[in-house]
C-alpha cells in the first residue's frame, strides 16, 4: 500500500521578537502558498533501501522517536520537490510529509504539532507547521524564553537559535486566516548561493541577537496595527507596504543584508512594479505582491525576461481558502 502526500510551500515574512526581555522570543508571520509545492509517495516495504538522501535522516529520526516502534520499513519517492535552502520551508514540509504518510500507513492519528515534535521542526518558527495543517496567513506567538531551564512543565528556550538547532515544540498559532483570492505573489528564486542554514545560520543568530528592543517594538506595531487589520479588511496596499517596510527592520534587516547582491536588485525591480516585496526567511527566495492574476502573470514573465542571464525562476502563487494544508490520498 502507498499513500501520496502533498504540501504547500511557505513564505516566512519576519521573526518578531529576538530580544526576549518580556520572557518570549521568536514569533513570526508568514503565509502558505500553492506554488511551489511538494508531492511524495510513501510505501511500506520489506527492506528499506534506495531512499533519497534528504529523506534518510527524517526516517531515522522518526524511527528513533516514535512509540510504539514502526511495524514496517518505508520507501519514499519525491514526485515533486521544493527548492532546498531557498527560504521556502522545504525541510519542514518534507519532514512533515514523510511523518504524515507513515502515520497514515501505521494507522496512527497525529496532529501537525505532534508530527513536528516527532521530526524536530518548529523550534523557532511555527509558520511551516501551521501551513502544513491549514494554510493561509499565519501569526505565531513564539516561545517562552528563560536564561535557565527552571520553568517546570513548560518547553522553553534559553538561547537564540534557528529551528534546525532548537528542540522545543512549535509555538502556538495566534491568528490564521485565508487571504483574498485576488492577492497574488510572484516568487522569484535566484540561482545564487543558498540562504543561511546549518552552522552558518546558528552563528548568525549568536552574532546578532538580541535585537535592540526599539526595533522589536517597531515590528510589533507594524504587525498589530497594519498587517493583521489589513488581512481582515482585505487592504492589500497596507499589507504589501507593511511587508516592504519590515525588510529594513530588526532581524529581517540582517537577513537581507547578508544575502547576495541579486536580492537587492530584485527588490529594486519589484519596487516600481508591485505593491510590496520582501525576502522569505534567509532567502534567496524573494517575493512581490500584486492584485489580480493577469498582473501577476505579466510581472512573473517580465521578471524572467529581465533576469534571464541571472537564472532567476519566477512563479505565480496565491494563498486563499483553498490553499495550504497537507493533502492525503491512497
């Protein structure tokens, strides 16, 4: 028996609080997108062999953590991949897809948060986990932050770390809502050195955190008084403009400044052609926001033409009530 699992990608717009003086850190905003997307097929087999390299550590982690033990071996086929280390959540979505498929084949019922704990994702951002489960625009509330691990009965963070190096569970989702159907994203994926990951990403967190309190306060005000109301009021101009503003504040400013110069060129290109723009996570995936499918297709085409010699892939994507959340079929 085999199961097929589909999953959206996600844009991570910004981390909110990497100061921590209020006793919480992280917090983030982002959105699930219909493209690019992930599709895998997982089958129960007598002997586990020939799995893709990216899947092997995920299977090992599931096997070492799941109780009771797995009843079979599993083979994974990547039928449609997400670009890796591009800022689109490929590792989280692949890990969750594999865990979800195995849970179905094992007749076990796990929530997305339980799956994330199983595969060790969501230790900084909860956007990927929430996108996998339901999709839409997402705000998460970050993690409890203490200098010591003395808080009983709570999973806490004691230092500033990316998801890949943090053991805590995904943060609570504070707000999750579909975006209007005429809001489109052009996702530009440059073929340049990938966004920070692994030991490089850990070192960046150590070097630049904590972020100044004033910067965090600016981000919080933009999120609370511009971005969240604009989602509910369907105000694309405020939404897009606020995301553009965030590119120069707090940890997002650091993320963009450390990227390839092509990111800045994409920002300049989108500034005159879209309502707003930004970089997802550590990039290099960059996005622009427009209203209407025709406008989005035209901008994606002009992006590919303008950067044809720079090998920039440009996709049209959206996030609404029918987008996001994992799909399962036998």
